[in-house]
């Protein structure tokens, strides 16, 4: 079976989408409860309010790169069809 560039890009898109989902779940399930259990003096809230916007910037950059790869893959696939 021959592997086309389109299949490779779809695999990469799925991989990166999975990474994004994993990061979001990890932050919600592991990081937030851990911070609240370790920072008892009420500083967990401000810490998380400072952390999550910064991680949101990373997630937005990651999502932008995934969407860009999807556009490139679709464009390359359409060019191959023509």
C-alpha cells in the first residue's frame, strides 16, 4: 500500500488534535486538583488564573498550526486531483 502525502498530513492532523485534547484533559484532571491540594492558603486560585491564560496562548498557537497543516494538506490534495 502506497502512503500518499494526503494520508500523512491527515495522520499528523489527527496526532496534533489528540495532543491538544490530551493537554486540556491533563490540565483539568491532574494539574488543577494537584495545585488545589498543595496550595492550601488560598493562593491556588490566583496561581491557576495566572497559569491557564498563558497555557491558552500555547494551545491557540498549536491549534493554528494544526489548522494551517489541514489547509496545506487540503490544498495539496486538490492540486493533485487537478
